């Protein structure tokens, strides 16, 4: 089956090239969505061999992910892998996430950063735990690492996914899609590669309250 990786990227010129190169070992094509970056993200991704799509302004991780998914569908993807551009995810985990999809045991596979002995700071565990609880309240489905951007969508999910939330709340929206479309879900332990950069970046969007309110409001309005 044709496998395409989708990587949303915003000002990740120093890191996205390596992420693309590592992902290419396990997929047929890599699509990078340059989400209004002001650095050389697009150039670095192209140099590493990715197909690059560019938003003229920063639209958000959810919007960039959906742009990439739409492009992957146009490119005849049957399986889509999504991962972050900041080197947080280990591409060597892609085969493990692909396994339940290829064996037709799941329609979507979520990476679970809490399933291995990862050194995850307390504040990160706290925010992710809060995200899991909010996701459960909004969707009625419990996913142990609902806010992780590392996922694999199988053929059914590739056909049906339709994200409408532009920011980080799209991770919760994906769980809601699981419930609405009755996707079979697998959760696969994965490594997380934190650095000073990724930790600082993560804590900078600890505007979790605003995100939480968006999730809950839209879940009731939709």
C-alpha cells in the first residue's frame, strides 16, 4: 500500500531536513506543509527530498495537518503517517505503528509516549494528562496519549478524516473522528526525543486553558 508521511512545520528549518530524511526510510513519499514559516523550512525540506506545500501565513498545526492529508489523498495515499517537524518523534517507530494497520487490526494507530520508560518532565505529563481528560469529556473515548502528533491513519481513516480545527485542538478532534466513524484504534509505545528546544516550545503553548475551552465549546456546537 502507498504510504505517505505528512509533516506540518513552522520555523523548523534547522530540524525538518533530518526528520524528512529519517521518515523517507519507511514511507513512499514525504509531504511537508510549511505553515507560514519565516525561516528556511521550505528550502530545508525540499533539499531533504520532501514535497513542500506552503501556507502564506501561519494557520496552525491542525490546518497544516489537514492540508497535508488532502495532498496525500491527491497523491493516492492509502496510509498516512503524521509526525512533528522538531525531531521529537523517532521515525524508527514508524514500522511498529504501521503493523496494526497493515495487519488490518486497526484503522488508526496512536503513538503512546507513556508506554516506554521515557524521561518525560512532570509538567509535560501534567499537560498531557489534562489533555487526555478534556478529550475524554469531549469525545467519550479514552486515549492514553491523545495529544501526540505521531499517528498512522489506515485506508478507512484516510478516506473519512475531515479536520476543521486549525490549532492544537485538532488532536482531540481526531479522537472524536474515531468515535463518530467507529474506527478501530491501536495504541503503540513510542520513544520521545525531548531537547531543551522541544521542551521550551511545548511549554510556550501551555495556553492549554484556551485550547481546552475551544475543544469543549466546539464539541458541543458541532
